[in-house]
């Protein structure tokens, strides 16, 4: 079974703090994604990565950066957290050899910025 | 955005059949996915359509009409555990293309 894990289920940070959200997958997938999910807005793509050290902006990259130094790990960084970044953050991965190329999601990190 | 539309909420009773519709407007269409998401949990893959027609997987079926930009997810013999949010997502471009998600349909199944 594919496993996507995220470093924390719940996180509380203060405005201005630097925040790291970590995502690890164990299936040697090439592609990894970071989304945020807010009530009434659905899943919105922040950044994604096709390969190690490669990244692409999604629909809402402002205020975020990412790092992919190793294939299995994709990190989301909030350089200076703000209250409007309070949200559920979901990581996903996908391999190019899957039948449907579906994305597999991690359990999510609920981040609260005070 | 890709103009992916689905109803916000639906309700149904145990044992019934429910159809959740999804319409989309996009160029370079290359597949439509349905995901299920229980409250507080991650979305899980349900079905995938890239050609017109119906795909059946047990109690769940998904239909696609590319010319109409329309899909539906059909859930039969509803159970309480089917209460969840159902997400429609469209893929553009190559098979490695990113997904564009609708806002989700919250289904509540009553006893």
C-alpha cells in the first residue's frame, strides 16, 4: 500500500514564525503536491514537483516556498506565517507507472496561526 | 480556474441511490477523477474516467460525457458510512498533468 505521511496532524504557530511542513512518501513516486483545503473553497494547489529539485507553482503560491532535496520528501515552507494561512494542508504523491495515475494523499496537517 | 461545478450539499436515506453531478469547462481534457473524503481524513481515490461511458466498481459507478463536459458519480444501496464529501477533479494535458478540483459535494446519509 502507498503511504504518504505528514510530520504533524496539528500545529499551532505564531504570526511571523517560519513554519516547515514535511511530507514523505514510500512508493518512489516522481510527483508530489501540496494543497490547502478551506471550507467552501475546496482543494487548492500551492506547489508541486515533478522530480528532485524541481518545482512548479500552483494556483496560490504566494507566501509559500517548497523544497525537494530527496525523491521521497517534499517540504512546504511558510517563510513568515500569517493568520490567513490557517488551514488544512494536504500533501499528495503520484507515480507515473500507476494505471490511473491517481494521487495518494497524506492525512493532512491542520495549521493554526495565532 | 477550470470551472468545475458540483452541488455543495446532498442528502439521502440509507438503501437509496444518489447521483452527484459534476460539470466542467476545460481545454486539453485528459481524465476525470472522483475522490471520497470523510471528515478529518484524507481524500481517497474512487474512480477515473477518460473515455465516454460508465465505469462500475461495486456500489459506485462513474459516468463521463466529454462532449457535454459532464460526469456523475452514482452511489447505490447507500450506507451511513457513505456520508462524506465527494470531490470531482479534472486532469489537463499529459497523463502527468496536475488535477483541478471542484469544491466538493457534502453527502449526508440518514437512517
